């Protein structure tokens, strides 16, 4: 690596450290900090590697800088590996592309799973190039290790592996490649075992819960236009131009073209089913840099392109300054108010646990900035999040806690501290159902409108505490929610026959769900919910597919 490139990468690293130290955490970063506090082989949304990276720095520095310390280190490592892979004709071309691509600056200091994914992608590309040129056993072991690193980082890593491999048919039956794949699976097996023992919760979340199966133009436009924010318009268009106007000269370049094109198209078609996050394509920026720099070795970039990229680099740098200096309202909301807001809330709550509604971000931020305890109760309007799987509900069950709602309602009191306003309610002995779970014997049911039915099920207490269900001074209302958040949604009253007075932690009881089918036609989805006093109703069962016939 030439001296000028080394200086550029080091200066970029220092910039990221300064940004990390003087920018407050986002809600997502706070959740990943919680990954470190509750470290496991897997979580509902992501694999755990980002939690390990955060913990490595936070162990030594108890601040935002500690959370992000090894994020900046990982970004620096990614740039070093990427430079070795690209080998640009002129160092400044590489630097200009890096500085003008928004996600490479953002993931230089923001702690998200995309950070280890970018590093793993750069390493995988470098080893993959070597493996294509020489299929030795040593390269196979390295390739398998990179495969595992991709998957431990983020599940999108599977697309990097598949779409670099598929265009090279000569490797389809290569025993060294399959040795690498087997080694990668072996290294990733602790997470696979975790998935199997947790009912494949992450797979169900990403394949079913995230998507609504409803076509909406906003999802398609959000993903498509979002790519201009991921790459910047010049880099995005230039990459496509390079692929159209030139042909791949080596097998590795074919892999880069495939992974760029097919991954973009895959997420585009998936946006017809529901929301697709634009930043899921962040690893493709590394393929774009390779393709552009490779093209520039033979065709120097025009002055207009250099000026345009310089302009984007300047805008990104200015935005980074505004993240530290409180100027713009949107950046203020995202990067400047969290500590002050949580400290204001702590004044109201005192030493009581704080229970938020429908938020994995707020309880994580509260625990980071106040060192207090917090939980999230997720109602049927918000769905589930990671706090449905942790044990923080034990802090609130039949004990005093401070509830913070996400909307105004007559049962909630508005309280203000400075410029911050909260809708709250004090609870003293409320049962928190948490991981109380109704599991029906069958996952599919046939019925006719207005039928009275009895559905056998197991009532399972997966909480760490005993639930008092029949001897309470609090009302518990059970309902069946049909097609929730869909145009044909409906609700029906439910009674549970055989409901025990109490259910100890880990125990289960045989119950029958008695109800009357609403007047719905065709296939429907049903889930049982429970509402305890003034708390919003929460999902307490698996989804049941109901075929309602005339």
C-alpha cells in the first residue's frame, strides 16, 4: 500500500473516532449494545457478531466511543482489504469513491450489523479471488472462514456467497469449494443449533413477519430511490454503465457483476411483497468500487465525474459535521436528543423500572443513558420485538413500574419535564403476561360463519415467574384477532376453558379456546390476544390459518 493511501485511511479512521465520541447513540445502536449485555448465539433480528464488536470496546470505555470503537477499527480494516483487492491505478480515485459513498461513511462510526458485514464482504471478495485463481486446500479453509464470518455478521451474507458462486459453473462440482462450504457451516453451526432450539424465530421473522404480502407503491419507490442514497447517484449509474459498456475480463469480475445485479434485482422484486430496507445492499458498494476502479485502469474518469464525486464527498462531510453540531432538526431528532430525553424520563420514574410501549429502541436507550431498568410491552398494533424474548418482564410483574405509552389516551396522564412530554401511568401490582403462550394443537382450521367452536390448545408459561391467572383483582380480556392490520380484519370474544388459577414458570396447562367465528369468507389468519386492565392488548398465541366457508 502506498503512503498516500495509508495516510488517507488513517485520517478517515481518526474522523470516525471523533464522530463516534461526539455523536449520541441511535436507538438501534442501543439495542445492539443490549446484545452484548444479553449475549447469546442468536437474536430475533440478527446474528450476534455486532454485539461482540460493541462489547470489545465498551468493556474498556463506558461511553458512545466505547460502543463504536471497534466499529471504526472494522471500517479501517475493511478499507485496507478493499484497497488490496481493487489495486486502483491512482490512489485518489479509490479515496474519492470511498468518501462519496454515504454508507461507507455512516458505517465508519454507527454500530450496526452492516459494519462487520462490510468487513466480512471485503475479506470474502479477496479470498474468493485467490480461490478462483488457485483452488488449494489452504484457500478453501480461508474461504470457509469468510463464509462463516459473513453469516455471523448478517443474514444477507448468504447472497454474497451464492451470487459470486453461481456464475462460475466450473466451480459447481469443485470439491475444494464444497470443503469450504462445509467448514463454513461447521463454524456457523452454534447459531443454527440456536435457531432450532428457539423455533427458528429469526427465519419466521424475516420470511413472514417483516412482509405483509401487500403490494404498495411506497415500498417499491422506497427501495429503488433508496439505492441512490446508498451508493450516491453517480456511483450507482456509473457502475451500471461500466457493466453495460464493457465485458468481464476475468472470472472474478463476472462474480462482482453477478452479485451486484442479482442482489439488487432480488431485493427489488421482494419490495413488491413489503418493505425492503435500502441499506441491505450496502455490501454491493464494494463490488461497485472494484468494477469502477477496474474500468478506470483503462479509461480515466472524466473531469465532470471527478467534480460530481467531490461534491457528494463534501456534502457527506458537511452532514457529518451537522451530526455533531446541533443545527438541522432531523439530525437533532436522530442524534442529539436521546440522552436528554431518557434523563428527563428518569426524573419521573425514579428507581422504578420503566415499561415502554412498542419500542425496542427506547428501553435500550433508557438503560444505556440512565443505567436504570426498562422493558417493552408490545401490543397488537406494534407486533413483537427482541424484548418479547428477554426476561425484563420479570421486573414489572406484580411490582411497581412506570408505563410510558406511545400515544395519548384518557387512561394515560401527560407529564412534562422541560421540553419533553410523556403519556404515562403508574402500576403497582399488575400481572405482566409476557411470554405466556397459547399453542393450538392444529395450525389450520375449517369453519362456517357464526359457528361456535372449541379449539384445543396448551397454555405455556415461558416466563421466569409464576403467573396468577384466576385470583387477580385485575381484568383479563381475551379476544381473537383476525387478519390484523388488513382490510378484512375482525375481532371475536374468546373464553378459555380450563384456565388455571396460577401457572408456575415453565409449566403448561391444557385449555380450550371457545369462540364464535365472525362472518368472514375464504382464508384468514387468527391470533389470540389478551388485554390486562389499561394495558393495550398483546398477542399471546401462534397464528392459526382459518378457512371460513359459506
